[in-house]
C-alpha cells in the first residue's frame, strides 16, 4: 500500500520525504488555504519536494470550468493529479479529463455507488473519506472493502485511496481492507513509527553495549 501525506505544509512534507517512505501527497482547498499561498504556487513547491502523485483540487463546481481548471492544474507538473468532487459535474469533468489522458482523483466519496460512477468515468483514484463516515456513526472501513471488492470483480483499474484517516489503526485497517493508497496527516505518519517496546529495547541494547565497552576500557 502506498503512503501519501495529506498536507500542504512544506515543512511537514520535507520531513516526510526525508524518511523515504512517502509516495505522494493529497491536498484540498482547506489545506491550501491554511498555508496562505495560492493553489498553483503551493502545488509547484510541493512537486519540488515529493516525487510522486500530487493531488490538486479544482475550486469550481461547473463541469466546463472544472475541465478548464483541471487542464491548467495538470500543466503545473507531470506528477499532478487533478482532484474533482463527486458531484454530477465532477463526474462529467472526470470523464472528459480522463479521456484526454489527465489523471483524476475523485474526492468526497461516501458510498460504493459513488465509487462505481468514478470508476466508470475513468478515474485514476477514488477517495472514500473514512474518518468523516465514522463521525456519523457508520463503519468507514466497510466502504473501502466494498469498493476494493467491486473494482476487483469488474476489473476497474481505479486505485482506492483511503482518505480522512485519523490514526494508526485506520492505516492498518485500510491496508487489510485492500486500499491501494492511504493518505494521512503528518501527525499520523509520525505516530506509525512509535512503539514502547522498540524504545525500551533500544535503550537496553545501547546501555548493555556501553556498559561492556566501558568495562573493556577500564
Ligand atoms: C483527502 O484527500 C482529504 O484531503 C482528506 O483526507 C480529508 O480529511 P479530513 O476529513 O481529516 O479533513
């Protein structure tokens, strides 16, 4: 499963990229707004940091404008994937852009029926939002499993990207459910490293080694 960072913060992206395990980045208009830099400028900077798929979302809601915005975003860098919301105009724009060879990530997916439409429109990625589904009291991972099963049964090549991930358990469950990609905030990626037994074990190893070394020296 690929790991993406769900962030538009350059400091976080640099840290994650340095670890060598970040395969791509997802952004959304809220994340870009948080950085206070216009979309295209920030996406260009992100493409210089992470070498992988970089999702950049359109901010229009009418298909013709979405297609024009998508074409413009796609010229920023070869790694840009145009993100479109799962609304009627978004699916229409997804079909048009995919037919031109522009890779599309259909976002704000909350049902398997919606995911089917995205696949039929030729989407490169579908983004079901796990955390936001669970906020409403429904199990988010069932959706990942359903979409992965439907795509595999019918041979759709659209990748399932588990989005709106809130913690380490979501990442593990998404991998088990068959997600091709999980996108997560930097804080969650950072947490994936931690285990108290790793820390305790390392402290013990180093202390044993240092004690022995001190003994040899004296
Ligand atoms: C995905 O591409 C979205 O940017 C993101 O995962 C949304 O997550 P949130 O529900 O934590 O805002």
